[in-house]
C-alpha cells in the first residue's frame, strides 16, 4: 500500500535541496520572485547546507547532496522537500540513500526532469508517494505562472481528487533571460492518439531519466500503472521513439493500463503526425488508451502529479478526461 505524506498547510516549512544542479545557477531576481510566491502560500523556506556549492558539472559531491537530502527528511520541522532545479546526475545518489530513514520520515518530495530518478526510486524502495512538479526555481517565473500554481495547490494542499484541464496557453522560452518579454501560445488542447479508459497508479516523469532505472532495484512497478512520460528539446522524434521502445520492453509493461505524454518543446521537431506514427506502430500499446500534449514537461505551465498516486484516464476525441484521484 502506498504511503502518502501529509499535505501542506500555511505555516509549514519547506526545505530546498539541490540533488542535481546547484542553486548557484539561479539568479538573484528569480530567487526573489520565488521567495515571494512561497510567502504568499504561507510557507517558510529553508535551504540545504550544500545547495550553493558548484563544481565543473555545476553540481557538488554525492556525499554533500546525500547529506542535504537526509537532513531534510530527518528534520521534524520540515514538511516538504523541494528541489532547486533539475540537471543530469541525481541518479548518482541512489546507492547512497538511507531508504529506512526516508520511509520512517514520510514527507512531500517534489521536482521534475532529472529528479524523476529520485521520485520514482523513492516510491520503489519505500512506497512513499512523491510528486512530479515545479522546482524552487520554477516559482521564480514572473508571468504566466497561475496554472502551475493552481495545480501545485490542488495536489499538495488538499486531499480532494481533482480534474486536470488543459491550460489556456503555454510557453516554450528561456523565461529567466527576460521575464518581461514572453510570448504565450494558444493551447490546442490534448489529443487522444488511442481511445480508451483506465484507472491506475501513476509512475514516470522524464522518459530518458526513468529509463536509467531499468534493471535496477530503483525501477517502480509498472503493473497496473498509468505511465506519464515527457522529454526535453534534445528528444527528437527518433530519440523519443527508441526511448519509449526501451520502456515498452520492460517485462512489467505488459500490465500497464495507459500512457499519458507531456508536451514537447518546439526544438524537438516532434509533430502530432510523427507522434501518432510512433505510438501506433508499438504493439505493446495497441490496447491502451494514449493521451498526448498534456501540461507537464519542459514547457510551461506544468501539472503537479503524484508518483505512486492514482489517476483516472479517458482518452476520447474531443472529450478526453484526466482526474487525479489519490494523491
């Protein structure tokens, strides 16, 4: 049975850690906006001892990053752990983590992108539900943040099930370079690549990072799962095709109940036509509902969803539904 952490309330304390890239790369103005947003939520921030350390990989040692993660879970005054930003190397920590410590001090753990490795591994090794959602740095967006904030609140401040809706607009820009000059795009909405309905346990996040867990004790169970996957601008159609196929080759994928695909960045060159061709040529997906262009991934805004929670998926032309149930 999944272990659900307590929800957030005003007055709670959130610890920011940097298990991948360093907080040092986050500019002062982005930090100032993020601090204000957390203050508006009534949350108090604290920071891991090593968050601003930086080496040639814009990260720091495994020992330092593990120390900050363990300290965050051990601290009884901390109700949630939020990652500073993503990166490339959070999977380096997996062999050094104290799973009993994490299981014994269950609390919210949230981040996305490279943090997929940690979120899914924590679920696999402890049963603790974790969250794919915004980093601390994400809260530094000055404009076009409301959808992300609303989803964060629905998932982490309340136990009530909630229906996910497509955002009205989205952005695919390096927003931190010029916060006042952004050009949102109208959202065409989700599209159902294959029709169907399913209810299941959510696993996944960033596809290429999730695939790093294959063949290890850190891969979550795919039996009865609705798998959420997305990838960044480096994932062109050819790379996404082979990365998805690698996931489908996992023996437990035979028990998967549905697939939800996040929005692609424009630089990936993915089109609806190519994505349809990729999905419909996979025999492992023939009987599954598949919904695409959902608001999570490396564009903005992003959905917060529970890894290890439950969802109901209806993929149907013009009438698709996605509901987060237990979170």
